[in-house]
C-alpha cells in the first residue's frame, strides 16, 4: 500500500529519436502510462520523424533534451567545432571521445557552439525549451562538458531538471550489473551532481537503472532496483525499444547485447510487477515538469 507521503519516481526513457523502432517502443510504453518522460536526440536522421510520431500519438509524453557529442553528425558546421569531429565530419564515438578527453583535446568553445545548436533545435521541434535534460552516454560527467552544459542551460527562463548520475555505494555493491562502469560513473557523477545542485538546477537524489545487458535478462531487474533504492526523489533510467538494427555501428555492435536489452526493458516495464513494485516501494510517478514548474503536464498513475 502506498505511504501517506509518497516518494517521487521519474521513469525516463533515453534515446527518443535515435531510430524509428526505438522511438516506436518508447511510445508503446508511454501509452501504458509507465514512463514519465523521454530524452530526445535532436541531431539524428530520425529526429523529425520521431516528432511527427510523437504528435500523432497525442504529444502527451513529456520530452526532454538528450545532448549528444558521440552519435552521428553535429548540427554545427564541422569547421566551427573541429575538436569534436572526425575527418569525415561525424562525432568521435564514445571510446575515441574518452581517449581524446584524457589528453585534453576538446575545446570548450566548440562544445558550447554545438550544445547551443542542439538546444535551439530542441525548442524548434518540440515547441518549448526542455524541462529536463540528461546527456547521452553521461558525457556531462567529464570536464569541461558538464560546466558548458550548465552554462548553456542557464540562459533558459526556467532552469530545467538535470539528471544527477549518482547512486548509493551500497547499491553498487549489492545490485548486479556493470559494477566497474557504475563505480566510475558514481565517482565522477557525485562531483558533477554537487556542481548542478550548487548552481540551482533541480534533480534527483539518486539514479536507478544503470546496468549492462546481462542483468536485464532477469525478470526482477526493475523490481530489485525499486525495492533497494532510497531517497525522496528517484530517477529510474531506462532504454526501452523495439528491435532496432539501425543502431548497429552507431550506438552499439551487432553482438554486444544492447539491441536485445532495449527489447527486454520494453517488456519488463509493461509487466504488472513493475507498477506493483512502484506502489510497494512508496513511489508516486511524476513528470519532470511537475518538479520544475509545480504542476503535472498530464495525469499519471499514482
């Protein structure tokens, strides 16, 4: 039974617009009133089609911005952001990005130019500035990306909710899945989260859902997270989608399990056990807008 003073749970599906099948899967889950927002990639070939599908579905799913510096091509001319792009004009993929970051090869001005372009594109496509933001592949954790992002967002009339990538250390050790990755993200994420909080950006107490494909094969994956995670404001990050081969060699490989992970998450979010776990853990599903503006944009399952 739900507690008298329920905790807040945001269920945010990342990667809206990354590919048609992924977008369709996110909209499928959204129709069940299970997710409370989805982070939108604005620089992909599918972005405009994704917005059309969103409007055809009633535009009831709250979209936030998913800034991106590692997937496909930038919105800014490559000559204006030369440190961010390969010779072919595409972004460096994550592995190469991190190697270049370690050697300080990125110009903060280039990052500012591209993120400003993407923010403006989001507003153009959606019709208003984003009310929540989370960075594709968590690149905001790596200086100077995070501070540049906050500088860009500070120009908005209302500061949006920004994901804080941090979880309790004890959940890192007790919940299975990608522990080394989660330790690294937690280390950098706590510092960035403190910076976001100090600059007045609302966000979550803890982030749930960080994992790898093998862990999502368990039917209790989301239930275990909801049962274990503490905090008054919790964000559950998820990546539901239909099987989307357009992601191969863009966001994953054919055999790393990430395509099937999206399908698995799609099914787990729609299982009756998910909303049962939400209630048993004392959560109320909430949109980011409700936290930022004080009112929900649509009725949600309580």
